[in-house]
């Protein structure tokens, strides 16, 4: 009998984007120029630091000094106030920053002076973060993520909100190859997360539902029988719910996503407002997560491996859509990986007890796995860091192999599991060829608004508005 043909399917169709016209760009005001001069944090940073140091001293050393009398505590607290003020005030004055052409220059330190000059071509992401206390005083923090690891990020704290937002626009303009005074790029609305959907989706998860039921039973047992052990058993459940339920609920409240020529813009947060901007080409891989109960609702979560975020910042900034309809989630995949159609990549089943389907074309590698929690992982072939073909002792006896597609550290770990040896080798060779061809015409992700890219002997140069003009030739114009 002829062999059974492989099962071919796609991850599903989704609607194309249908956005309205972009809002008019904001007019440039000479008073908004942040490309010249020297800037410092807001002066409120000084009293906040002095108060913080004094409170720590009173809380830690105060109880020890009370045995000598309250007067000693008061005198030493006053000394700490003036001592911290004598250090904090000059440190605040010497700590400055500014833009010098397409470099960000940051000076810090008092006893140990430090100066950093960062080329904005290394920019990976830029965020404006507003914790609750800063929101009260109209302040913000600018975080500039750079290529280079966990210690390369720049954090400019206690800026006026207007200065932080104008500086964010200027930094993005320089990174895109535009003048720093260029107006902020317009944006198109993509998705606003309704609060009832966020609340329902976070609740409609098996671990959360079981935790709520068990917590209700323990509280009922304590109220009915007065058993303290039931109340003690509720403590870990409350801690777990505060981390995996109340934490995401507060973080992603009022979530809004939009798209612009500067990249994907995300705004979210209840107690800590955050405006996250991911420039074009910084997303290395994406996965769409569909838990068992969420599939009944037709919703999914989109996570990404973003270049520049390292360590804990990668986990905090990896979610592109916390909850969204499945069609909208896959639409975002097409937006972060332009000129590609993940739905048209044919997927081949591995015909094993654990379902796992993979597929590849000249642009994307797609993997779908999981019976209870379905995970769809998408990796552009030009973003692949390495390819590995592995097989354990049992897999060798069965004639099976695993193909790993390496990406930078993040939530995505794409692989083709439990494939036949011949099929795995063909997939590895195909991905190698696809990756080699995809990397040759790539112009990189720097200066995305003005760079020239090659496509089959023609040169395409993007202007400041994102439009493109084609010229013929074998090399880009100077």
C-alpha cells in the first residue's frame, strides 16, 4: 500500500488589517526641542532620596538608639538628613544627559564619575514608565534598551512627562535615521482590550479556577468549624492568586496597542502606566498561546522574544497581546513580520502520540504543539541563530530526530519534535537554505526609515514617511 500522505493544515485564517486614516501629526514647536542642551532629572528626586534614606535609618537604627533616649534618635536623624542632602544635591546637579547628533550622552555619579555615549543605532526598544507615585507628580521614567546584554539599558528617572515623551520621540527619530526634530510618527489603532474580557480570561484558566474553589472551601471550613489550619492553608493560595491573577489584572488594565512607522506601541497599566515601543525588526520570534478553556472563548495570548530585553525585563516585556480574539492575535504576527503570511505555511503532522506539526517556507518557520494548551511558534528564517539536529538513544532506535531552531533568550523555543530521520534532515537543509537566502538582501534593522534594501537587483529606499521608491542597479545608492 502507498504511504499515507502527510496531513497538511494551517494555523487558521484571520482578517487583514482595516485601520482608519492616521491622526494628523503634531506640529513642531521650538519649545519642544530636546535635541539641544543639557537635561537633568526633576528636582523632586532630591527630597525623595533624602526622605527615603532617613526613613531607612529610622526603621533600622532607630530601635537600637531608643535605649539611649529619643533625643539621640532625633539628633542623628537630622544629621542623616543633612548628610544625605549634602551628597544627593551635587549628585543630582552633576547627573545630566542630552543628545549629541545620533548619540545619547549620560553623565552620572559624584565620587565616581561616569560618562556613557551610546550610539542610537544600537537601540532595541524604548519605554516610558510611570509608577503610581510619579503619576501623582506628573513625572515619568524613560528606559532605553540597547543591544549588549542585561547591563546595557539606560534608565532616566524622574523626568517631566512631557520631556520623557518628547525625548522618546527624538530617540526613535535618531534611531530611524531621521532628524531629532522630526515630528512624532502617526499611529494607527490596532486593538484595545476590554476590561471584562481581561477579567474573564484571567479567571477562565484551570489553575486559577481550582485555586478559587479551594480557597472558598478553606474559608468556608474556617467559618464553620473555626479551624486555624484551614486559614493557614489559604495563605499560599492568596499569594499565588496575587501573583498570577491580581498581578496581570493590574498590569494589563487599559491595554491599548497601535502601529506606527516607529514600530509597535503598547500602553497599559493600572498602578504603573507604561508606554512600550518596539521598533521594526526587533521582534525575533513570536508564539501564540491558547489554553484549553480559552479555546472555547476563541481568544489567545501573544508573546514575543524581543531583542534588547534581558533577564527579568524580557519576562516583563514579552507580552504583545495579553488577551485578544484569535484572529486579531494572528493578525499581529503578520504585522511584526511584514511581507509574510503564516497562514499559508503548510504544516506537516509528526503522526505520534504527542501531536506536533511544523512547516517552513522562504520566510517563516512555524510550529504548532500541545494538546491541552496549544502553542503556535513563528520564527522568521532570517532571525534564526542556529539549527541543531539531535536524537537520544531511544529516538535513534526508533529512527526519530528533533530539529531545534535557536533564537535569542525569551519565551519562544521553536523545534520540530519526534520527526523521521529523513524528514528531519530535509527540514534542516531547507531551513539552512532559506536562512542563507533571507540574510543576503537584508539591510539590518538600523535606521529603518531611510535605509536602502536590495530586492532582486533593484534598490528600494524608504523616505521619512515610510513610502518607498525603486531604482535599478546592483548596489544601493550612496
